[in-house]
């Protein structure tokens, strides 16, 4: 199966700083990548859809200026949490989809962000 | 908007027995995909099984099978011969078949415990 690598797996940062999370498709080209957030014992909530070479599409209620998404190549999308606060602490998961229509997306291993 | 409902927050089953996890969804679309994902303690999302709405035949993958009732908008997962490694959170998910709208909408999940 296709491999999606997410880095880092864990990160602790101080309030007010920014942190970048990378999502890479290792063995396929991904036109579209998705960023999810998962609170403890809850489901995955889509934050934004990232398309290579264009602006990300954010879900309602997600602050685009706080959660910056860049999808500069067919194998890499990044999520930057700017001016992080403790309430941004969560588990962030990316998934990447091949360029072929109607294939499933593959998930990264997730990043646990703790803001102190 | 599509919604996915999992009414069983927790389920348990004896090892080697069979268990069925329930999922219902709501959509006005006629063509879509349904998925069951497994999230073990590692939190890596693993695709268990996928069903195309246009297919009447229920999908099967080894010990995993679904009961897809399109008219009732029901999509249950049956796990046969349950194994200790099946213990995880299970999420039902919906995806439109429309190109450009391929985000996943997840249910709230069912935590499955396997009793030795």
C-alpha cells in the first residue's frame, strides 16, 4: 500500500510560538491532501483540504490565518500552527490521495501537539 | 451535508466470536463510498473495508464483511472470529463520489474490546 509519512510524531511548544507539521507521500504523487484534528476520545474532524499549487479549502470554523497550509509539491503538504495556545493541543492527522480519481486516501501516523 | 452516526460508543466480544458494529448515514447523493477504518492505540488509521454505493454486493475482506443497505442508509461491519489484535476504535466514514469533493466524513467511533 501507499505510504504517508507525517513528521514530527510528537512536538511540545511554548505558547505564542509556531510549529510546522509535515505530511509526505513517499511513493506516490498526491494532488490532494487532507488535514484532520482529533481530540481525545473523539472522532476526526476535517480542518482543510489541500490541493497542490492552490490555496487550501478550510472547513467552517477553522481559522485559516492560524492554521496555515501549504501544498507546494505533489508529495508534501505542511500545516503550520501559528501563535499556538494550549487549546491548540491536539492530535493532527494528514491523509494523502493519489491523483487518480476515486482512489482512497492514505493516512499519516499523526502528530501529537502539546502547547505549554 | 452528509452525516455519519455510530450509535455504539463501546462494544465487547469474546475472542473467536462474531461482533457487528453499526453505522447509519444521511446523504442526498446517489453515488458515494463508505469505509470502515480501524484506529489502534498507535492512532494510525487503517482502512478495513470499502464499499461503493453503486455495488449491490456487500464487500468482504477476510474476516471482515459489511451489510450495506442503501435504502435504509445503513452500513454495518461484521467481524468474524474476533482476535485480540482487532481491539481498536472503529470509525465509519462517508465520501462523495464527486471529483473535487473527496473529503471523508467520520462517525464518532466505536471502541471494540476483545475479551480473551
